[in-house]
């Protein structure tokens, strides 16, 4: 029995210890420069659509939709001290010398409507209206000097004035009765249209002043006084209010509680000049919000929880939005955690953190402290050595054993990237010494180095041992190494084999081993793989879903937990999501990732899951702690996407973006847009404030776009030169958790140009008909004229033909006479032709004779030339050696020969 009690006590202590580790809350600060208004923000509220409103000190209400900040001026530049919304969703404003409400004009612009006209006494001075509350019949505006009771039904105002030297401050509604504190008298209430003392009224007469009260339950109220602590007050029971025992009393010392808010039904938030304090109904402090954890200002004027369970803080200098922080908190350089987080482990109820500069732990006050006796350098990994309950840390200087806040070196070396306790020999630890693979052994109460393993030199980042004793190594660039040990000769392995892309891997980058259901699976940047001994290859491992084996999701860390969840983390949470696989009970899994979309984009180095469900995620942006058991956020919450502006031409406004619904029902909308202004611009936004900068939008103009646009962060779209016709603009949003909003629509019509209107077409038809009529008449007229002209032409032509006929007959007679004369001439020519032919025959014969004579002459001429050539050659070629007498004889003989030839011819 004692053992059971001790076990329960241990579990309780462990839970308390775990709960104490709360880091910085996630805070989003909005500076005055960002929203372009006064630094001092006095009031905050959210309407049903999700829009946020902030009252600022320069006399305006800011309207914020997640993209755009708009200013709603308040009459007299009055400072809106309080904003409140009644059941009809009308927002009332309590301001300096002003009170009224916000309403919408016909174009959807939010404007302020004063109610000061309800005061019939023109000499009455309103003063600062500090608070506004509602009962079922009345709206109560509270000033220091009076209570202004306004009836929305009758539009009448009744004033309850404070006693002389009395001041009103602090009010609340209980059971539809208005309670208010009046100095010098105490707590009062309005009943039967009369201001009378409440039960235990005198308790709040002097020092126990307050500005706000919070419902503790159905019968009790938590009243935080300005300087005297917190009390539980029961309006229906005449008992002295009891002190509410808040654990952190230091917060109340020298502080001024300015405001408070109920949060998530069971928790409370106090706002003060020291920041804000979150606590539960037992008074346990859950979180502080102040400048030390990056709140931009400690002076908190207003606290408001929105529908997404965020806390909005109106500050003396700006606006801040924060979260519950019990489920998600963080430590970074601002908390003293320097460097990128490489690994995290819980050991002896203390969380240790290894970064690339130092080794840290989180103390009982949630403060980051350094581990002593370890030099500045990279710290890579932890190993809880189970045999002796020891914590080892791999560093850039070797391996250290961590004992509390001290470190002792057990192996001197370089870059111990990974530590793994052997399954075959639990006293052995595998590790690295830079690019070498080593092992150390715990022997006789001390650590002994076994040395470097032969044949292995690589960038080892993962170590695993299978049931056969083979050691598998994952590398950062070269795939997988399989080592078969050699018995006692541990550093001289029997076999070393590399597995690369030719063995099935799509990528060799960051191939790391994980244990899943007594199997070794491998994470890569292209998903999960498993070794197939039959083929000696690595194959995609699809047992956990297609997304983790088709190359679309990187796996840098994987952990199977006893509850069946499988946690998976990528190298970076930009392209792939952090999350876990939740068994459905039907043999498959649901992928849960939404809670981790709240973690900023960074390089992820550490992913540590505790059996309690607490998850530690470390990387380049620090260390994040997520507690699933404390997460009550609705990640599937529906939300609106609103059309915020519709303009044409030179920013001529058609619609101002505010409506009681996401459609335009109830507003006078422009049914037709002149064709001259056929360029329409839309601005839209989604009032969902969880990381609103990551919200995406998609739109479609029905009648123009064939399909929805791609998702984009651009919150506007302009269409130019639209043709006439009816159009419907549709827009939707997708938030950081992947949830799509409701669709918002705006219908409009582009009127045709004047020349394409129906009456223009009617005129065109009339003109065309008239034109056709004139054309037909003109055509008929022309036909008649043509007929008359044709008849005249026929008459003229007939006369000409008759005349021509007579002329032809005369010509025929002349031709007959000419033909007879021609016949006679032809006969005469025939006779002449016969004579000419006869003469030609005679001439032909004479010509033949002449040809014969010519041939004879040519023959004779050739013979003479030939015969003359010899004598002439003889004369011309007389040798020079001849004597003159002899030369003369030769010449004479040759001359006689030539003379004889000539005479013969003659």
C-alpha cells in the first residue's frame, strides 16, 4: 500500500515539476507606427464577425480586420475609455464628455452615433464616461459624478448623481442588477429605479476601491481592489468578503490593479502598471506578461479575450496580443538561451538544453542557467545511460557526464555528434570523434575508451543497433553504413558496407535511423525507407502513409510513443509540417499538425517527446515547449473572410466593408455601374488573428474567372475593362491551420455603354426600319425611272435599226456590182498567172546552164592556180649559189611555162 502511495506522490510531484517549466508566452506586439494612431489604447472589443476595435487616446476607435487598420472618429475627439457590445451586437462607447454607439452607414462604413442629445439639461456637464454595462432593459454609462441610465427602447436617459464629494468608480452586473461603488458609501445597486446600498456595502467604502469585478461562479464575484488585494464577494449573501489567496503576492505589492478579465471560464487575468498576471481559481499563477518576456509595455489599460482564446492587451504604448501560454511557451536569447538548440532531454526532473555555444538547464524558476565546467563550443546530443542513471552529453570537446549543474569530461576528443547505448552490451556507448567512429565502455565505476573503429571515417549523424548486433550508421551526405562487429575485437569490424543511391535511396542527405515497432526505418529528405534483406536494397516505407514515402515530406526525427502516437519532424518547418500520427483504430492514422503551425519557421535540430505528452522543439529560433494536455484551442474554428472595400474609377467607394452579415443584405448597394467605370477593385481580409500574416486568400469573379485563383497572401484584386453584365465576386481565406473560411460575396452589374443599351438598340431598330423603308422607296423610284429611260432608249434604238437596215440594203446592192467586177478581174489575173509561170520555167532552165558554167570555171581556175604554183615556186626559191646566168635561164623557162598555160586557157 505504501508503495502505491509513494508512486502516486511521485507522479504528482513529476506533474507539478513539469508544469513549472513555462517559458516566454508567444506575444505579437502592434506598435503605434504599425496601426498609425495614438500610443495609448484604453479599450478593446471584438464583434460577432471577428473584427477588433480599439479605443485610443486621440479620440478615435481603431477597426482592425487582420490586414487593414481604419480610424472611426469620435465626436469632440473624445477618448473612448470603454467599449461594450449588447445582445443585439451593437457596440456602445464610453468616452470623454461623450457616449454613444457605433453604427453602419448605407455603404457599410462604421461611424459613431452620439447619444448626448438624450440629455435634456443643456447645462449638465457629462465628464469622463469611464464604463458601460448592460442589463436586459438598460445601458449604464458610468462617470465619476453620475450614472447615465439609457433605455434603448424608449430612447430616454435617466441620471443618478453622486452625493456631494462622492465619486463613482467600478461596476458590474449581477442577476440583471447594476452594482457600482460609491466613495464614502460603499457598494450600491440600482433596484426599482433607485440607488440603494448592496449587502456588505460598507466593506468597499474607503480603502477597498476597485475598477472591475469578475464572475467567479454563479453566486460569487472576484473583486481585485486597486491596492488591497483580491476578494470574493457574494452579492446575495450578507457575509464579509473573503480574501482570495493568490500565490504570487509580490505582484500585488506597490501595484495598481487597473483592470481584469475572465479568461477561458476558469482563469483570470489582472492588468496593472507591472504588467499582467494569469492565474486560476486556486490562485496559482500560470503566467506573467511584462517587459521581461517581451511585452512592449508594462502599463496595461485593458484586457480582452477574443474568440480564438487570445488575449488582447491595450497598453500605454501600443497593442499586444498573447496566448494562454500553458500549452505553448518558449526560451530564446532574450531568456538567456544563446545559440541554436541542438538537443533537449529531461533528466532527474531537470530539462537540459544543448546549443551550439553552451550547455544549459531550466531551474525551478523557469530561468535558463548554464552548466558549469564545460567550455564554450558546440553541444550536440544527450544520452541517458540507464545502467547507472547517468547523463552523457556529446560536445565538440568529446563526451561529458552531467551531474546537476556540473559537467565532467569522460572522453577527450572532437565532435561527439551522436551517442547510442549498445543493446548487445549495455555498458558500451557508441559515438563519434569528428569523422571517426568510436566506442567507450563503463567498467569498474569509470568510463574507458575502446578506441576508434578501423575503416570508418565519415560524417556520422545517426547510430542504431539491430537484433543481430550489426551497427547501422546514418551519415549527413553519404547514405548508410552497415558494420558487422568482430566479437571481442570490437574496433576491428568483420565487414563494412555502404548503401547509397544505387541501393535504393533517392537522396543521401541526412539519412538517419529510427526504431519503429522493433524495426529500423530510415528518415531522409525524401521520406521514409526500410532495408529489404532479400534484395539488399532500401525501399520506400509506406506503412505510415503515402505522404511519408512519396518524396514530398522530409523526415529528420521520428519517435513512436507508448500511446500509439508517432511524432515526426522535418529538417525545416517551412516546406513540411511538424506533427504526429494519431491511430484511428482502423489500421490507419490521422496526421495532426495544426498546433505546431504556431511555431515560427526555422531549422529544426531537436525533437524530444516526453511520456507525459510534453514536446520540446529546438532549433535556430530557440526552444519551444508544447503541452498537449493544456491545449484547449479549437484549431477547426470557423471564421469569416470579409470584403472590406469595393471601389471604382479613382477610388470611388461603392462598399465600405462593414455589415451585420457576410453578405450585403440590408444595405443599399449599387445595382448598376456605369460602363465608364468598368474597372472594379476589391479589398478583403479575414479577421482571424492567430498568425494573421500567414492567412492566404483565393477569389473568383463569377462571370469572368473560370475558376478560383491560386492561394496568395495578396488581400486585394482589381478587374479592369469588364464587359457589361452581371458579376458575383467571391472570396475565401485559409488560416495558418489550413481551415477555410466562409465565402463572402458581392454582386454587381456593369451597365452597357449608351450605344449598347436596350433603348439604343430600339432606336437602332427604328432607324434601320426607316432606312430600309427609304431604301425600298428609292429603289422603286429608281426602277420606274430606269423603265422610262429604257423605253426611250428602245424607241431610239428601233429608229436607228430601221435606218441601219436601209443602209445595209444599199450596201448589199453596191456589193453585188462590186462582186461582178471582181469576178472579171479575177479571170484576167488567172491568165496573167499562167504566163508568169511559163516565163519562170524558162528562167529556171537558163539558171541551170549558168550553174554548170560556173562549176567549169571554178575547176579551170583551180587547175591554173595549181599549174602556176610550180613555176612561181621555182623562181622564188632559186638557190643563192646559182650563177646569174643560170638564174636567168630558170626564170625564162618558168615564165614560158606560165605563158603557155595562159594561152591554153584562152
